[in-house]
C-alpha cells in the first residue's frame, strides 16, 4: 500500500532543516546582540553613575556656596575682613574644595582666602557669569578643566553686593568611574566567553542534524518544486501550451492540476486582453496601437510586392457641434453608426472599378479609429493612386445620408487626407503626419472632400496655423471691419437694405478674404466671438442709419452654425435690441440649408424662437444645398436668396434660366420674398424682373463698400429722390420702397 504523506508532514521535515539554520543564525545574532547589549549596559551604567556623582558634586557645591553666600552678607556689607577670612577658610577645609573667591558687584575680587589677599582687586575672568548675577540670577554652576565652579550672588534685598565662587575638584569622581568601568568590562568578557562555548556546541549539533534532514527532504520536495518553477517560468514567457505531468497524491499534485487549469484560463484571458488592448471600446474597431502594427506589416509587404499602400485619415467635419448641442451620448452613437457605415462601404467595395481598372483581388482595406472623431483606412495592394481616391469618394458619399439617432436627423461630412507608401515615405510616424497634413488641406479646401499629400502642404498648413494664431488677436486689435453690399428693388433700383460682410484688415498682409479666414475661425472655435462682433456692429450701424438719419433700410447678417446652436443667441440679440433701441424687423438673419440639416429639430426650435422675437429669417444660397421643399414649409422663413451660381449664367445657359425661373416662382407661390445674388449685368436683371423677382444684389448695382461709403450712397439716393419729386417725375423714392417684410 502506497503511503500518502500529506504536504503538512513534508513541510515538518523541511521546517526542521530551516529551524536548524535559523537557530544557528539566531544564536550568532543573539551572541552579537548580547555583546552589544553588554557594552550598552556598561556605557549606560557608567553614564548613570557619572551623572549621579556629578549631581551629588553639584548639590554639594551649591550647598557650600549658598551657605557661604548667606553668611557673608553682613561681613561683606560692613566689610569685616577678619570674619570674611574665617568663613572662607572654613569652606576651604572641605577636602574637595580647591579655592574660594569673593568679589564685588563690579566683578573685582575682594578676598581669596589668603592672609594677604593676593588676588585682591583682580577682575573675574567670566564676564557672562557676572552679567547673569547682575540681571537677577542667584546661582550658576560651570564645569571647567576637571573642576566644578559654583557661584552664588550676595544680596541685601534687591541690591547686589557681589558674589562668591567655590571651586570643587572632580578627580575623585573620575577615579571612581574608571574603577567601575574596569570591573563591568571584566564581568562582560567572562559572560561572553561562556555564551560562545554554549552557542558553538548547540549550533554544531543543529547544523549536522539540519544537513541530514535537508538531504532527505531534497529528494522528495525539491524536484517537484523545480517542476512548478519551470512551469511558472514557461507560463510567464507566454507558453500557454505547456502542461505539467506531475502525478502526486498530495497538495503538490493538486497544485500541478491548478497550474494546468490556470494556463488554460490565462490563454483565454490573453486573447481577450489582447483584443481589448488593440481595439477601440466604443466602435470595436482596431485602435492606434493595432494600426501601428498593421502599418509596419503593410509597409514591409508593399516593399516586397512592389505595390502601393494608401493610408487615409478621416476626420468628421463639425463633430464638436453634435456633442455641444445633442450631448456626448448622441455623439458616441453617431461615431458607432459612422464606423458601421464606413466599414460596410469598405467591405462592399471589393469589386469597385476605377478608370476602367478593377482593384486587384489581393487588395485589402482595414478601418481603425484613432480617437475622438478621427478614423483611418489602410488600403493595401493598390496598383494606382487613383484607386485610393475612389475609396475616399465612396466613403464621403456613404456619409451624405442623414443619421437617425434618438429621433434626431443628423448630417455629418468628412474630410480625408491620403498618403501613399512608398511614394511619400516608409516610416509610420512620417505617414501619419503626412495623412494629417493632407486631411487639414482637405478641410482648408472647404471640407467634405479628400486631398493627397504633397510636400508643399507643409507650407500651407504652417500658414493655416499662423492664421489661426493671428485671428485670436484680430478681434482685440480692432482689425475687423464691416462692409455693406446694397440690396435694391429691380424695378426702381432703389436701395432697400444691405448685407453685412466682414472684412479683415491684416496689419502686414492687407485685406484677407473671408473665404480664407472664416473656415479657420470655425476650425479654431473663434467663429462665435466673431459672429457676436458682426451682430453688435450691424445693430450699431442700424441705429445710426435707420433711427438717427432716417434711412428706412434693413441689414442682413449671416448666422454661423455655431451661433444657431448657441443657447445664448436669443439673449444676446435681445440685449442688442435694448442697447441700440432698434426694431427686430430691421435685422434680417440669414442661414443656409447646410446648417439646418445638421439637426433639424434643434434648428426649428432656434429659428421659431428668433421668429417669435420679430426677426425675419432668410434662407441663403438657396438651390445649392438639399433644396428640400419641406424646409421651406418647416422653417419660419421670410424669404430666400437665389445663389449667384444660378444667376451668373442666366444670359448664357437655358438650363440656368429655367432653374432660376422655377426658384423665383416657387418663392412667390409660397409667399416668400426673393433676392437674387450675383446680378452683374443688365440682361440678368431684366430676366429676373420679368419672372417676378422683386429684389437683386450684385456688382451691377453696387459692390461691397465700407459703412461711410454706403452712407454716402443713401444720402445721394435720397437727394436724387427729392429732386425727382420736385421736378414732378413720378419715381419711387427710397422711403416708398420700405424694408422687406
């Protein structure tokens, strides 16, 4: 029958060995400690006895000098030298008293115990002692050169007559301490020798026993433990296929089974952890860490097979507005749906044909999320760079349809930067930087587009960054100015209002086009403060022209998408109305369809609130966006503005004539006022007037101009109208037209 020895019994053997070694170590430590303790006891005893003897000597000195000082008061006061001599000599009869000195209040010695008073009139050497007695101290004790000097003041009431110093020898104390130290040291050495003999004998016996037990235990315990250590090392190195084959009936056998089970669990957890570490938790797409691994492998394969690899960086346009207006939860859901839509598009584009050439069957596309609203697409196995452009186009197109999230219809676009390897580089950091530069170039071009990297982009992005920095100081430095482009009645050419257009007078670059700095302001978050400045400046001009000078005109101001979702917009506009005492009907607020479709419900609420305050709402650039008839019904609009793109070719293109006529008719049918933008020649104006378009705006009438020039135009037109009335010409005056309702 096989004996089943539990691990507890085995440990008892092991502990016996450890105990032997431990006793040896402890014995040595104990001996060392005992020696140290003996020395400490000896030193402590000497210190205690030294302190005790010193206390006794000090007390004796204090007693002698105090009694002497008390007895010397009257003799000192009456200057009875014989009595003083007798008292001092009496004190000198003590065996340990070596000298006695009496001195006056000035520190000069009056008696030293000798018959001739040899030190009479000498000054006391210790000035600090004299100062202490002078300022109220009665007793001072000092130890110098193996002597104890005790000094006491001699006073009558509060008056200091002087003092007396008694010097005691410490030789007796030192002799006693030396004898005591020698005796204690002899005792300690005898004790240490006895302990050394006992400890050596016990340690030797225990060491022999421990060695024998260790040899026996090593055969049975060390080997399986080594196997467990080997297994732990293999598992620590990631070898999850390693298995222990230990067959034991004790706890070590159970531990071996537990190791094998742990190995299996760790293998599973390793797979899960690896997936978590390399994938984005929100979209479950590969993350930046996984992208770096994929890029490294893709660069190697592209070099090996002599094929192009494209890295695309996708950034969602104006995604911050979604988070700001609808919340981060909606933003997260939008990111998930965007990821699903792009991934679906990439999976379905394997058979895509570009320029007559289909993708090679070996081409692969991998979507990753970099973080925030940035995604990457890695396309391998490309034959031509135009294939990457086709992928980018399909991604942009796939995002054009609105996303429906919690009853919100959200429209989002994307800007894509593309870099090719090995053409643009074969370094991961360089490729990511190139794609980032190309993406910013796509945003700079107007967003919702793609751009390839080229070396010249670095200069453009640097200029873009510099402009962002300069914009931040432009508002504070007063570098912005409002220009005004008049709007006229087409039948009378009388001015009814103007559109406010911002201009930037840069200190070194001169006039900077709004097309250049407005997208940058939107990108860096300055569009809100700039828009507030435009509204404030336009209201201030309205107060001057309409209410101070009597020109019945309105001013149209373009609202940015940021202002439309700004919860403080209504409050700001109300403050402008109060500050400048103007009527809201004279301030026309212009919005674009692109702004409205990002969040139609939120846009409806914002515009209805503005409409209720009395502001006319105009739909700008009508015809270039989605041009949905439902927008004309859902939103509280006062009018539409036909985009200049349709007007500029009216006299050349029959298609543009038909479209423009339909837009004019549509606005009139729905009861909306219509302004045609970009009217540049008489033929365009005549066609628009024939179709029933009441108002126009363009270079045919006026270019955008500073406020002072626009004011001169209003004055000139007013004067001409007065002259026409006086001459009997039946011509509509500038006041008869009135503002657009």
